[in-house]
C-alpha cells in the first residue's frame, strides 16, 4: 500500500506520524469528522429535560445508553473478523445515524431508551473495526504511532465538539442531532469510498466463531483486568472531579475550565509526547503514563481552589497524552492476524465495562464511603495495576514479535509459557 506524507512533516511534533500509510490518515480524518459531531450524548440530560421526561425516568435512558456500550464493542470486534473491517464500520456508522434520528423522534421513555441503546451500541462497533484495520495496514514497528494518531483524532474532534455543542444547544437541541448525524454519515461516506475492505478471518476449529480465541489467551486474561482498573480511574475524572468541585463551592464554570484545559493539553501534547517517547519501549511508556494519570486523579483529593484543581488536571492530562493509544497498540501486538477484530473488541468492551462501572458506582461510593476512598483507590490501585503490566513486559514483548505468524493452536500454548516466565 502506498504511503502518504503527513501534513507538516517537517515539524518535530508530527515526525513520528510521517510515513504512516494512507489508510491510517483516512481513519484519522474520518474520526476527526465523526467526533466533531459528538454532540448529542453530552447534552442528553438537558435534551430529555426539554422533552418533559420526568427526572426519575432519565436513569433508565442513561442506563440503556450505557448498556449499548457494553454490547457494541463485542459485536463490532466479532463482525470485523467475520464480514470485514470496512463493512463493520459502515454498519456501525449507519446504525449510529439511525439511532440519532430515532432518539430525536422517540415519543416516550421506552422508545427513548431503545433508541439510546441503538445509538451507543452502533457507535461503539466502529472502534474495534477501525483498530483492526489499522493493525492490518501498518507494520509492527508502526502500530504505536498509528494508534496514537487514532487517539489524537478522537481528542481533536471531542475538544472542538465541546465548544460547538454549547453554541448549538443554545439555539435548539435539534441542531445537535442534525450536526451529529451529518458528521456520522460523512465518515460513512469516507469509509465507503476511501477505505480498503480489510481482512476477514478464516474460521477454524481452534479459533471458533466467537471470543474463545481471546478467552484462551493467558496474557489477555491477565491484561484486561489491569486495563479495566486503569480505565475506571480515568473515567472518575467525569464523576468524582465534578463532585469535588461542587463540594468546594466552586461554580460550574470551573468544571468547564478544567475540561477545556484537559482537551487543549492532550491535543497539543500528545503528538509531541509520541515523538519524544518513540525511542522508549511501549510498556515502560504505558506504565509511566498510567501512573501519572492515577496520581493526578488521586491528588484531586488535596485540591480546593481553581488553581489547585488545574494542577491536578495538568498531571493526569500529561498521563493521558503519554498513553495516547498505547494500550490499543499493545493489544494489537498480541493479536493473531485472524483475530485482530476480536482482540480490539475485547479491549474496547473492557473500556465500556470500566466506564459503566465508574459512572454507576462512582457517585454512590463518593457519597457513601467518602471522597477519600476514591482518591486512595486511584493512587493505590492505579499504581499497582500499572506496575503489574510492567511486570508482564517480557511476555508481551515475546508475543508481539510472533503475533503475525502465530496460529490458533500454538498461540495459547506460547502465551501460557510466556506468562509463566514473566
């Protein structure tokens, strides 16, 4: 596949991304376009209020939204291996657009919940297929850069959407749905006309039709719970941070400033961090970024002023910029060629479960056990999970070098031996 040059190739911050294949840049561009329209979900509570939905019924709709995120990644990863990467992405994108239309038109709580589940379920199908397509398109030594570029696209689009959403919502919630659907369909058009179909798996008795290939992998069984802990801690920035700011008597403006600070820092610093850290192995980089994130979230418990909160946001934003898609690249390095979609689906399903856990339990734990529990959990569990992944580095490194050629029958045996040696 012919490579294209990254825009601004002469700049240091983009030097690591230069030379990535055309597919990586198409996924990057499509993801930015798609995330620019990520407007409905952040304002969903306000939209439901404008529709006259009673407050006690809103959790059912939000719960359905969360449930969709638990189903979509697993389905997306499976379909990516079975019917192809591009076909799965198109299915998810068209389903997302349909979900947005149905959510806007739904007449009652039951139909709103069904539309919300479709919206999040279809939307979360796209990521595993895109991750598998990136794995197909780049050599092993370029996975980290490709997944960092993908993560950067998500942050660029989300940062702009945060500003755009407030502007549009003030002029009518219908505008949020129109822009969101338009951006989703634009990505679908980009995918349909510019992306390759991607690999499809050849079923085998050892592989099976589902996620057994992942469940039989001891390394993935060890890694996914550790990623789960780290992802819970990151999601606490959406739950515990707003509560802490409120409890200190600070205004909603302060929370908006913290969100803006995080978005700006990650968008500006991630390509720089990717370039500077490219000389280091990815597992130590992941460990360092994960510890920075955990400590940044934990230190929120010591903040009581706007400037102190800003300092903690800077710390965990540096961690986020350091991580920059590294976890996805680690998973891609472990996946046999025939199961890349399912490995990415398993990782993004873990993200969905972690997010659901944090959003569902974070407020309850904050209120009933006290904020200190949240902050100590972030520090101790976050650092422990990061160090545990660091301890698996030798096994991960050995597997990553063999992932391109490993066959189902031997991959599990090799993984068990490597895990025992780690």
